[in-house]
C-alpha cells in the first residue's frame, strides 16, 4: 500500500493509526509494542511534534506545533 502524503499544519491534531497488511494485527507480542514505542521516539526526536495521547490498540494522536513540513 502506498503512503499518502500529508501536510502538517501548526496547531492541528492528527489521528495516526497502524495496520498490518490485509488489516492483520501488527502486535503479536509484548516486544512488538516496545519496538513501536522505541521507533516512535526515534522518529519524533528533533521534530516539532508532541504526542498528546497514545493507546497501543494501535492509535496515536499528535499535535504539530512547528512550521509546515512533511514527515
């Protein structure tokens, strides 16, 4: 599946979700959850993004507070 291009705008909120191929679960063990949290931390490092809330079901909600950019 191709990634869709999303422009981020300051002060906006975005609902981000993860899904496996054919809508299969991406979390099969506790290590899968930890892997996602580590990668999320790496991806957001140095970015103008704050994680407002997350739920490993898998749903992530963020607020963008910098100038418009693409991730």
